[in-house]
């Protein structure tokens, strides 16, 4: 079995790293969570269109999307690729019709629109009741990632017939969008719906068609890919600092305690890497992947927590200076730890998946 990247995946990763390295060198994030010139540059480079399903996009799949997300994580770049491309646009392309693809996916491919994703959690849910021309939707989601500036929203709702994915434009009558400040930016949004009428043109198939479960898996895998880039670069920055920072005329990296922390962090990063690619491969091949996705997100959450704290501890006081880049990686790792399910929630999912698996 060959675990090496394909030529296309390597080319995408290399192009993304070059572009994002140039952006990082010349820009400082402004806290909005969205840099429009950067998004335009990603579009011109073909990194957005290439990852979308044909015929609107280049037809690349989940693995290629993950290679780009790793690079976005390494730069902690304010680009809504995770929600707009890897989840929302691909969900619409997969479960929607031609009119819906032209309405919502084509603008993402051209770089003129972004999408946000409001998937159900224990505390944030939408419910839909049948109406004469579609559905009446009510509910609240308190922190939709990338929702403050999104042009449309992919929303999971619960209906009497099962879960259903809807797509709502930002200007949908009755939809209230309020920007929220989260740990690392002001990109999240509070979404509120109270009996909003939604027609069949805004629904992705029929209730219970598996679209919501598909979106959950893709969102989780995409978050793991982003987190891999974050912790990978965090470990690099910490190792470089340990080699150059001296105490008692010796690099602190020569001290046993520091070496042990860095070694543990290296193991954690590799665990995130291996479990991510296992989950992504199985999902891309259409194989059962619930257990693998939960395992990958457990490591992305648990290992991300440990690597982030190791980074700050080794850097000491400089690790929390806002003028220094380390704090951006700490905040990104902590946010990704909880996004689309923290470690404990993933263990519950894993337990359910293992208990329902047929015995050999």
C-alpha cells in the first residue's frame, strides 16, 4: 500500500504553502476572520475551484482539500476554505440539483461568495415543521463558524421524517444574523430563526437522505486537517525557539524536561497526521468511517490541546505576547479542539461505532 501523496496533491500543497507564506510575510490578521484579498488570491491560483466537484470545479476530492487545509492551518490564515469549500459547497454539489449548484456553488468557485455551516449540536439545533410550500424553521445556533460575513448558510434541521439540510441566503426574510467574537476573531455568527418559511428550492434532497451525516463527517475531517497544520507549525516554531533561546549559556532545548515535552509533542503531531489520513482515505473511498473520523477528531482535540500548551510553556512569557505569532497558534488549536465535537464527544461516537460493528 502506497501512502505517499499523488502529484496533484503535492502540487496543490506546494502552491498553497507558497501563496500563504507570502501572505503571512506581508500581512497581519486584523481579527475579522476573513481576508478578502487573500481569498481572491486563492481563487486566482485555482485552489478553490480545483477542489470542487465537476462540472463546476476541477473534480478534486477530499484528500486534495485536506492538503490545502493543512497549509491554511500552518499559516492560521483567515480564509473560510473549511466551511465554504470542504463542507458547504461540496454538500450542495453532492446532494443538490443543477439549479442549486449554479446558485450557490458557482459563486464560491469564482471567489465571489462564501458559505457557513450550522450543523446541529447538543445546545444548538434547528427544527422544521412541514408547511404548504415547504417548511417552517425555528431555532438558534450561537456560534456558526465563518458566519459573520457569509453570503449563505448550510443549516441542519430536524424534521419528523429525519434530518434535513437547508441552504439559506443571508437576506432570507426572518433570518437574523449577529456577529459574535470568539477566541481568535470575530468571524462567528449567532443565527436565529422563528417560523421562517423555507421552500423546496432551498432543501438538499429529502429528509433522512444522509446529507446531514455526510456533512458532519466532512466537517470533522476538514477540522482535523486544519488542526494538523496548526500543531505541525506550532511544533516547528517551538523547536526553533528551543534551539536559539539560552539559559545558563545553553540552549533550553538541551534540557531534559524540554526535550521530553518536544518529543511528546512530536508523537502527538504524528498521531494527528496518521489518524487524519486514515479517516480521509476511508471517507473518500466510500467505506464506513465513523470510528476512524471520531478517532481522528479525538487526537486533533486531545493532542492539539497538549501541543498548544507545550508551545506556550516552552516559550514562557513570550508565548502570550499579542505582538508575537505564537498566541495565534495557541488560539487556533484551542478553537479547533472544540469545533465539531471535543475529545469526550468523539469518544462517545467511537464507543457507539464500535458497539454497533459486527463481531468478527
